[in-house]
């Protein structure tokens, strides 16, 4: 018999890993080696090894016993190492939460173990326009669905499960060690009390198969990256009649070429000419609902921010609509002709000849005053 591997090594986690890390590692490996998905030699044994490791490390009591005593703490065959319980005490009562159940099944009699299906997560990319107005999306996922061939019974050709010959339908077996008896989940029927002797060829006795399915998702207006939509019962099918999990659609809004989003507000850069900045005027700016005319005041500077109320994105709760913020950028003329350069030089000269030349360039004049004061302070 092959030597058992350390449970932490089996799941690929550190000994100090928390419950969430252990669960994530188990789910990843279980999906990889599940017999329904992986038909390579040894996959089934690997899947059982993963299940056994998780059933111990996910249970706080079993994990403590394993960390302290190793396999002896969770293996009935090692029970002899825990002597000292007199009076004919039932070993199963004392360490019942530590032993058995190594397959992750609940305690109980012969009733089939119901296992709800896992939740499924799907990322959906949408445009900013779709996020603002809402939309419908067709998504495709691969998940467990009830087997149509056997109608989820797991049995072939209308046959029925038989009573487990090892636990006689109770779902529990006893292991004896000297005076002590330890009860654990039956390792042959995994606690169901039933054996499928003629398994369905499609689902291999599990009652469910992996299939690609399509769903239409209604995405409400106002969603943003990270929002999750829940579709109840659209996740993985459960086992033995248990309910299906849920489907969570995770929204991811693509970056936009023009707008930047900040909550429900939108921001856009608006380049304007030197003349429009100096003389004022009107420019067209884009919004998600079309173009609008924006009034530019005389002497507008680069960095000026103009607010257009109600032209942002409506809140997903519908309480308010954000605003559009236009960030003005004054463009410096390039590739000027000799004549244009001459006109600009004359214009600059006229500014300098003015008695109130500083009033034409308030920012520059303020900067020069600060510089002069800086050097005066150094001299003092």
C-alpha cells in the first residue's frame, strides 16, 4: 500500500493556511481531478486523496488532532495510541468529531446524502454606454447539470440503487481497536447506504454531467466594475435531489476612449484653441446621450473645469444622476507660417506696451512676483 502523503502537501497549502485558502485549494484540485472531467489513469485515486485531505483540514477538530498527532489523530487504526480512557468509554463518543467522516459526508442513516451544488461565477465585459443605459447579455458557462440519460438517478437502463452490502444501508461502519469501537462513514457508499451496481454511462453514477449552457442576463443601468448579479438556482446542480447553486455574474466595464468614470460622474478633456480661450465662444462636447454646446468664457485658462449637471451616469439604485466635468485644455498653435509668427510677435509686443500688461497674464505675473520674493528672501 502506498504511503500516505501529508494532507497539507496533498492540497498544496502551508500548515498555517486559513480555512478560505484551504477551501480554494480543494475546489481547484477537485475540479481538476473529478472523474467526470478527468479520465486519466489515477485521477479517481487522486480525487479521493484530495477529498480525504480536505475533510480533515476543513474540520477544526480534526485539523487540531491531525496537527498534534498526525495520521494517528484521524485514523481509527491508530486509536491504540490514545489509551487512558477507563470505564469502558465509547471511543466514538469521545472523539466522534475527529474520526470517520473522512469523505466529507454528514452523519446519518441510509438516506442518500444531499449535497447542494456549488455557486458559479462568470465575468461579463460591457461598454460604458451599456453600463449607463443597461443591457441584456447572452453568457455561456460550463457547469454540472442533471443527467438526462438516467434522470439524475445515476443508474443505467432504469435499474435502481442497491442496499450497500458493507454498511447494510445504515451509511455507517464500525472499526474496533481493543476495547474501543469507532464509528465512521461507510467508505464504500460514502454514507448514502446505497450502492449503484449498474452506473449510468453518461454520468458514471453521479446523477449529473458537465454541460455548456446559455443564459440571458439583464444588466441594470448604473452598474460599475465589481458589481455582482445573482441568478438563483443557475449554478451547479446538486446531488441526490439537493438544490442547485447560484450563478454570480461579475460586471467588468471596459475603459472608454473619451470618458473617465468616477462613481456616477464622468470626466472628459476638451481641447480649445488659443483664440477661443482668449475671446470666449462656444464648443461642442460629447456626452453619452449626444453632443451639447458648452460656453467658454473670455480668458479661460488650461485646467479650468466646467460642470454640466445631469450628464453623468444614473445611480444603479436610481436615486440620482451624476454630472459631466469638462476639463479645458488650451492648445498652443503649431506649424505656424512666417506671416502667422509675425502677427503673434506683434500681438505679444502690443501686450507689453499696454499700461496694464500684467492684467493680460495674471498667472504669469503672479508667478514672477513669487520668484522675485523668493530671491529677495535669500538675500535678506
